[in-house]
């Protein structure tokens, strides 16, 4: 049983670091290309996330004699997503604090422009209150925190589906 835990840790660490590297690379590409949001890069990142989490769970299954419970799939997937999320959130904090702090101003200005277009009866005071609310959620810390939460949320969903697909009960443990 101890051997199984160490392989879970190693698999989660390897795939979690690889997934974090992909997330960081996508953020850097968006920064270098000077694009704030891109559906193609987001889709590519999501597909890679699904692939790496599925592969991590499948690797665990293969190292476990071809057997996998749903609980084990969730453990592997969430551990992988947690490692990727922590590393990515740490880089995200550094990125938005030191490398690209003006991104926050861009997001706030875009929100202000959208409110101005759709303000239908909003007073200037209400708009400033909404902008203040937006500012509180677009700090480097909050953006990093949401990045970690998103990683765990999608990690759970992907792990659950992957576990249901790959699940195979060991007949000797019944």
C-alpha cells in the first residue's frame, strides 16, 4: 500500500508540474503576443488539461495492475490539479504583480467601457461602485486565488469523468 501512495505522489508531481508549465507557457504567449483573451488558446489549454489529467490517472491505473477505483482517480486527478494550480497561481501572482501589472488596469477599463455601453439607467455613483467591486476581484492575489480554485474545480470534474471511464475493480479486493 505504501508503494501505491508513493507512485500517486510521483505521478501527481510529474503531471502537475507539466500541467503548470503548460499553463505558464500559455500565459507568457498571451503576454508576448499582447492579447488579453483568446478563445483558441483557452481551448488549447483546456484540451491539454484534460489530456494530462486523464493520462496521469491512466498512468496510475497501469502502475496499479490495471485496476482503478473512482476514489483513486479522484485522488490522482485532484493531487495533480492541486500541484498545477499552486505552481500556476504562484507564477500568476508574480506575473500580474511584477511582469504585467498594467493588465489589471486593462481589465478594469474594459469593464468600465462595457458598463458605459450597457448602463441603461445606472448613475455615475452606481458605475463607480461596480468598478470598485471589479477592482477588488482583479488584484494579483485574487486572480491567483481564482486560478487555484478553477484548477481544483476543473480537476475534480475531469478526474470524475476520467475515473468513471477508466474504473476497473480488482476482483481480489471484493
